[in-house]
C-alpha cells in the first residue's frame, strides 16, 4: 500500500464556478477545508490534505481541484529523505 505524504498538495477553487454550497467542506475527512466569510471554501489546514479528492468528486460544479506536486519533486523528496 502506498504511503501518502500529507501537506504537499495545493487546493484551487474557481469562484467563477463555485456556488458556495459547502459540499466540499462537508466531505473532507481531514478537515482541510473551511468556509470563508462569503461561504466559499478555502484550505486553512492544507498540511492535513491527503489527496483523497473527495472534495473534487462531490463538487457539482467542478469548482475545486486538488493538485499534486510534480513527479520530479516527489522523487527528489524521497531521495533526499533516504540520504
């Protein structure tokens, strides 16, 4: 089973598509997301993100995206940890 490194992902929300329904916040098992003052999601606890993408999968408007770092960065991190 692959081990997931929390906190290496980026969360992008497109407010042009987001209707601030709160589904992404509700589905996040790590409590990464919260609502801002206008009700839009943001990631105050990004270090907890495990890239499960439940927020992406449950967004009816495709307004949120979890972006993993490039494969090169992941490989460099793994090699650096082993040194």
